[in-house]
DNA sequence: CGTCCACAGATACCGACGGTATTTCGATAC
DNA sequence: GTATCGAAATACCGTCGGTATCTGTGGACG
């Protein structure tokens, strides 16, 4: 490996830490992932973490930036796949299942959202990112209703919120009971969008 | 105060601890409530807690028993109030708002549900209580559909799950963003139950 | 009524956590 | 070549859940 300048070296450290943190956060959740584990796994000491990030929450926000960006990309992909309502709903259902079935990820995100309640700064930071996801989802639903001539029974903003809430709620309930079926979400979406239910 | 027998004394200690724990859990959440704080607030030492409860989670389950019983009672009240659909929906909306608006309670319950993922025993215990709530809700919805002649667009079991999920999801989102409106839940319920939306 | 034991509860301690203060040591500027 | 600056290492703090140990008293028994 070529000799690195100071700035390059620090940037590399920061990248290694965020990548390692993302892996551990997504595997074990927020609480179970200590900064020492992150530092160790990345080959550094805890001092390197605090030299690059102000706190565990700050590191977490950096990780979430990547996750939320990826999420929006995925959702856009889903809603631009195929050409008919059914094709897109089908793609959405596959996506929803993989998303809600990803327990560690849900654990991480919900754990972190709960922290926001007592910390105004964290709350504001998280709200910005959350609004971006909710806004993107609403926009995509709007586009669908126009392009495919749907007639949602609720304002599309409320439909977006309902879908996000159902995703969170189902994910949390799956930690407890076996597995509330994904159709609770997908069927509800069809109803709210004014699309008929599939034969079953 | 009259002289207490040994058994009476211990029962009183246990009651004081559970009452204090419930108050603190509902005020500050699970993580922020240490057993030492509970013991102190109840006028005992941490030893008293571990003499009466095997772990923090066990104490938590005892507290949750009371909370879930109260919750079922409240829901039954709502669904037996008034005589028309609208009266009952109205009562339900008031109840849902107070429930979802109770951030500390939501925080506590979700925090605890997240813990269940890694602990099979805890998961089983929590699943039993959760199934009781879900079952009660489904039963009440069934009763409504029969008594008032509703035609739900989804199986009532799915309707119950959707309502519980929406409650959890909206509660969590409220920790982050200002306040996703409660109508996301109540309107969705009306749609799923096959009841018309109110004029707005 | 005196003796002794079982047990509720107090006390002391453990390792792990997030965070802070201090130190070290090598890249960079002069 | 030397001084400096800062990234990273190290040492430490208070708090947490949990455990091991001790203590003091209620209650059974001779």
C-alpha cells in the first residue's frame, strides 16, 4: 500500500470505521454494538472513533445516511419496475417482505428512533432523513395514481404514512410473535390505493 | 402500622416495587429506568429487587401484565360504548389518540419488545400476552361486524393486526417527526371495516 | 422463655458500557 | 534538523445489570 498523507490516512480510518459500524449495527442492533467492538473489528482503538465522530449517535447518523439513501433508491426501483399496477404491486410486495423480514435492520432503526425522543438534536436530524423517505414515497404514490389512473381512498400523504407505520409495526411485532403475515401490509395498501384485492 | 408477618411484609415489598417500577417504566422507559432507581424510589435496596424478581425483564413482565389487562379492559369499554357504528368509532378514535399520544408508554413497550428478539423465553412470555391483546381485538371486531352488519374488506384477524401495527408504527414515528395524524389509523380502520369515511 | 435457623433484604463487588482527559508519536511546516 | 500539531492510543470515570456474601429478624421448637 502506498504511503498515505495525513488527510488520506484519516479519511481511510473514517471510512473503515463507518463500514464496520454499519455491518455491526445491521447485524446486532444499536445497543448490542459497543464502540469498542466497532473499533476492534476495524483494527483501531476507541480513541479513533471519538477522534472521528462526536458520539455513538453521530456515528449512527452517518451510517443511517447510507441506509436511507439506499432505501429510497430501492423504493424508486420498485415503483418504476414493470408497466402495470400488478407488476409494480408484485415488486413492492417482494421488497416489503425482504424489508420487514430483515429483523436486525428493523431492530437497529427502531432502537435508534426511540433514542430520538429524549434528544432534540437527534430528533431533528432523524426527522430530516425520515421526511425524505416519507416524501419520496408520497411522490411515487402520486406518480402511480396519475400514471395508472388510481383513485386512492385516502390522501396520498396519509397512504404513505400508513405504509411506513405498518412496516414499522409489523417489523416490531415479528420480534415477539412468529410472523404477522406481510399481506396485512400489502392488502391494506391495495385497499388504500383503491386497487382490488387479489384472489386467494 | 400494624405489625406484619414475614409473608405479609414480603408481599408488601413486592407490591411497592412493582408499583414503583410501573410508574418509572411508564415515565422514563425501560432503558432509562435502572433497578437501583426503582429500589431507591420504593425505599429499598437493589437486593430487595433481586430477592423478589429474577431479573429486570421478569419485573418488567409483571408490570406488563397489569398494563395489558388494563388495555384489554379499555378496548372492551370502547367497543361496547354507545349503540351505533359512529359512536363506537368516535370512542375508539379518542382512545387511539390517548394511546398513541402516550409516548412514554409506547417507548416502554417497544423497547421491551425489541429485547424479545434475542431472548427466546422473553419472546414466548411476551407472545402470550400479545396474542391475548390481538385475540381480544379480533373478537371485538367480529362482534361489531355481526352486531352492526359491517362487511370488512380483509379478514378480521388481519384488520386487528393492521390496527395494532399502525398503532405501534405511528407511536414510533411520533418520536421522530412532529405528529403523524391519528386519522392515518382511524381512517384506515374505517376503510378496512367497510365503513365510509367521515366528511372533513 | 430462650435458642437457633431460614430467609428477606442490605452490602460489596464484577465486567461492560459511553464518554472524557491525557499521553504518545509520526507527518508536516519552517 | 527541529518544533509543532493532531490522529490515535491509553487510562480512567460513573453507571448499568447481575452475583455473591453477609446480616438481622420473624417464627418454629424444646
